[in-house]
C-alpha cells in the first residue's frame, strides 16, 4: 500500500553521466527512453517507435534536428519562467549530447544497453471509484476531427474528484482531451441532434455556459492527482462532457476512451475550482476588443482582481488561444511583488494543455492577475489558417481567436507553500528508491522507525499531510515516533543523492 515519492529528477542523473563522449549505452539510450518512448512506441501517438537502439539510429538525423529546434519533445511552457509537473523539456546539455551522438555516427558504446521502458496499459490509479467509457467512435475525416461525447453519471451523493486518468483505447490517434461536467441539458441536447456517437465540435471547448472544466489530457500526461484532501465537485445528475481531438490521418480508425476517477475520501474536503478569470472582453481585456486585422501583429493585455477576500492557492493553469496566437504570458501582481504563472513564448494550438505546478502557488488576496499576448495574422505565421490573411476576431470557431485562461485553485491555508503536487514521482520514485535501497520500517509504526540506506542520510523530516513540517532530525537513522499523534504523515529522507518521500502511518 505504501507509496514512495522522490524529488530526484532523472535529468540530474543523466547530465552527470555525459562526462565522456556520449554513446547509446552511457546515457543517450536512457535519455531517449525517458523523454520520447512514452509517445513513440507501438500504439503511441508518435509517428514511429523509439524503443530500441536500431529505432533511434534509423531516425538519427531527424531526432537531432527536431530536438535542436525544440519541436520534440513537445513542451510549450518556458522553463526559465516557471516549472510544472511532467515537464517534457530537454536541457541544453541533453540536446547537445544528442547532437554530438548523431554527429559521431550514433555509437553504441561499451557496457550494458539500457532496457526499454515497459509501457503500462490499463488503469494506474490505485483505487478506482468511477470509470466511464466514451461510445466507440470511428473518425470520418482525414483532417483534425474534434468530437464531443456526453456521458451520464450515476453517483447518488455529491463527489469530489481527487484523481483523474484518461485511457484512450487507441492512443495513436488521440491528440488531446478536454473534460467538463455539465449539470444542464445543453450538451446532451447537442448530442441528440448529431446522428453519430457524440457531436461534432471545433476544439474550442464546451458549448454549455454551465459546464465546468475538470480535466485535460495530452499524450504522455500521467494521472492528474490532487493532494488527498482536495477535490473538484461532481454534483449528482451531471453529465460528463469529453471533447476529444483526433489527430489528422486517423480516418476510419476507431477509439473509445476511458475516464477514471478517484474520489476524495478524507474530510473536510478542500474544494478545488477551475475558473476562467481571464477572458477576451472588457473590463478584463484592456483593449476595446480582440480584433486582429489582416497582415498585422497585435499585442493585447488582460487584468483582473484575484479575490477581494481570500488568499488563493493555485494548483494549475490552462491558457487557451487558437491558431494565430503566438505568445501568452500570465502572472499575478501585488504591490511590487510579481508571481510568475506561465509563459508560452511559442504558442501552438496543437500542443495546448493543463499545466500543474510542482507546488501550490500562493496568490494573496487583492492581487491583480495579468497577462500579455501576441497574435500574428500575417503570412509569416505558419499556423495562419487563411492565405491571404483575413481579419480575425473573438469567437468560438477554430479560425476565430480566443484569449482565455483557466486557473485551478483552492482557498489558501497556512503551509500550502510546502505542499508537493508532483506525483509523477509515484511511479519513477519507486524505481529510484529501489536503486538507492532506502527502506523505512516498520511502516505503519507506533514506537520507533528506522531508515536503512546505502547512502549517507543527511537528515530526516516529518511533515503533516497538509505540508506543515513538524520535525527535522540530523544524522540519525532511528526516530522515536511514540510522541507523534496517530495519523498519516510524509517522511522525507535527504541524502547526498537526493530527496526521498514516503507516506508514514503512525498508529497506536
Ligand atoms: C508527448 C508525446 C511526444 C513525445 C514525448 C515525443 N514526441 Fe516526437 N512526436 C510526437 C508526435 C505526435 C509527432 C507527430 C506530430 C508532430 O510532429 O508534431 C512527433 C514527431 C516526431 C518527429 C518527426 C517530426 C517531423 O515533423 O518529421 C521526430 C523526429 C520526433 N518526434 C522525435 C522525438 C524525440 C527524439 C523525442 C524525445 C526527445 C520525442 N519525439 C518525444 C509526439 C511526441
């Protein structure tokens, strides 16, 4: 039952392993497996496999060019601005190592070859409370196909969604998914008007003004977890509304996507809301209207007040523009303090996503939430859908424009700054921990715990589950926990190799 967390980034390990000329066996192979294979495998969204040395050699020159131009792995948020969970971004050193490896003729090197990753299929959430499947749909287009499916729910009391996972049956064609719930009948009426399963949509989100965004998925995204005591409200009788973007060239291929939920079981629940504080009309928009005349590049800005009464803890952010949007930067300001939220310097409608912060971000009450965006409605913009360009204004169609940002947040509580949201650590953490042989026992514990480790332990820290640090111990291997009241805690083991997190249950 125990889950093991670690904050050690695989990236750090990889950088250090490139002291000599890069070879497949001394680091490149592991780098490709870590950064590319979760999309580039049999049945994945990537157009070819990167699951072996031979695969990588066959595509060596395009691997080099598309990592150098940062097209791959796709990651649009500027890492020098803010960091998020699951950042699919290579460091400059890693890009250079790949190039050097390709230039040197893709050497295999000596020693043992890395083992390709096992691509997991099926549900990964450890406790599934609800699973819903979209009806089987066969794509009818050779171009992008946006389809929205409406599925009734059957729960009989208000639920709070704590974790969401999406499992397309045909991951090779699903480009991204946006999930709402709609308590009104608007979405189901649209569905009944369209003869096929679901209804045709245009990638711009739910039509119902009552719909609430509850999740987003892009290939390679893992389970979206909130801390145990947080959840999105899912009222009784509401419909799940799932817009799926099927990639071009998926004609005649079928999919049916599962969406799995885990509900929050602890009380009291901290309710997480996904709202849209920034939208493209005055008074939030600082210009009279979002209109971009043909053959112009225009800047727009937005500002709104965060909350007059409460400090907020932000979980994640979802910026949204359409095809001629080029950049979007969002931040909060209070007095002289600026809190950076996200910067997307090279917007791409095809790689939009929900970005979850690694830790909760505090936005004090009466802050301004502000944004700047650029739109390029010239022929220089490769994504411009019209040649010659035509005047574009705000609207729902893909060829119209938008400038909106959703923010997922909860009311701030003391200690939120320490709450770690990064749960990609759940899976990578287990393996890392095994390698480093850190064992914490007994767990559950009532009296004393011992930490055994093959590397020197610098300190041990115990946190409450809300992130509050309760004690730090230096240079010890055993802790007396008999004085700590019973309950679930997080223990952090700090060693020269990094940080390891594990849940610790204290019982009587
Ligand atoms: C999140 C999923 C994902 C990840 C991670 C990913 N790719 Fe891709 N890759 C794609 C998709 C989808 C395409 C085809 C569409 C496109 O080019 O945007 C693609 C296309 C490519 C292409 C062909 C581009 C072209 O236009 O010819 C190369 C080369 C490539 N990927 C290499 C890599 C390498 C190397 C990595 C890791 C460093 C990687 N990819 C990581 C999804 C991914």
